[in-house]
C-alpha cells in the first residue's frame, strides 16, 4: 500500500478491509475519563467531612476528590452536581463506579439522579512488536505528525477518522488518546498499523 | 500531650480568676510558636512506621489518616505494633493550629 498523500489517512476504499487480526498486542485500555450529571447540588465541605477517602482543597480545585477501591476509581464531585470519574479500565467499570459514587452521596443525605453519562476520553496502550523509523514517518506524513526528539521521544500522530491522537514510539509501542469508545480504538489501530509497517526498521 | 495539659491548666487558672482570658490566649500563642521551633530544631529522636492506609481525609487544610496494622520502629531497637492509629496533621506554618 503506497503512502497516503491525500488529506485523509484512511486506507484506499477499494482495498478489502483486512479480516485477519493484526499482529498487535492490545489495544489495552489503561484509563477512561467520563462525566455524568447527578442533578443535585452538593455541599462539598460537608461531603469532605463525612465521607471517607476525600480530598477537598477549594483554594486549589473546586471539586471534592473521592477515591474508591472497588472498582478502583477517582471521582471529582463538583458543587453543581457534575461528576467526573477517572481511572477505570473498562466502560462497564466506569458505569459501575459512577453508580457507586452516586450511592455513596445518597447515603450522605443527598438525592442524586445519575444522568447524561458520557465517556469523554479513553486512553489505551498497544504494542506493534516492531521497531519504527519515526523520522521516516514524519517525513512522509508531515501534516499528521509532530516529532521533536529533543523534547519528547515519541511521535505525535493525529488521526482524522476517528479523531484521535496516537503517540508512536521507536520501540513500537503506541499510546492511543482521545477515543470515545472501544470501536474507535480498534479503528485507529487498523488505520495506523499499515502506515507503521512501511516504516519498520529492518 | 503538653499542649492539652497547658490548655487545661490555663482554663483552671481562668476559672479561679487568677489570670485574664486574654493572657491565656497570649500564652497559648507563645506556646504554639515555641513548640513549632523546638520540634523543628531541637528534637533529634527518630521514628518510622509502616502500615496499611485505611482512610484519609483532607479538608480545611487538615489531614486525617486512619492507619491499620502498624509496626513502629524507634531509634532502631524499640519496636511495637498497633492495630489502628489516627493521625491528625495540619500545616506547620499555621500559627492558629491547635
């Protein structure tokens, strides 16, 4: 497959979609950031004093940071009723964590109603198991890549569809950022892997 | 602790009308300043402990920790265990800390 010089970096539409699984390890999700609205105002000071495992420093950050152990998650509770859940490794865990936080706040005396659950960001790791020539990749796709080895050893590749960022490292490891669902991760890897094989260091 | 003993003594003295409340407040402030200096500079004894952090809290610039199954070590030879301890800590620079 010749390198893409057009704006889009998706494969040529006449090419058959590869059905064999790509020889990639992953992508394994390492972090999910999601938001929800609890439809209820909170007195963060009261929450900080009554709940366990809370940090509330209004001078630094206007939310109470609560951590749970099962599933391991961190929740940012804002006084307006917004909740952000970070640190889960799967979407089902994230939903469960949201419910656990809402339940905990209910036990403190509030009446939260979990609404508008949205996954905002999924971070995943993948391993292509090959060495990559990052300079070559940057030279071929200058519009999509940012690579400054003196500042950061990874190349920052911006994928158009799905709109995501991938950090590509010379050892073949990838960090996928900005996905909104697991399907996006799979698509990004399918789009990127053929491009990367062209710049394999033999 | 020393601070609580001092506070109790001052309350007794105020109760028996031997000193003014304002003087007691001045004494407490003086005590806070000097205890902060002494603990920082003069005390040389060391202690380390390891345990499982059960709960933590940070509110109003005060940290509260509840630690379980702790093993204390003091000056190398002194060791003892405790099931559960509670630590309340606040900023050292804050003069109004109790």
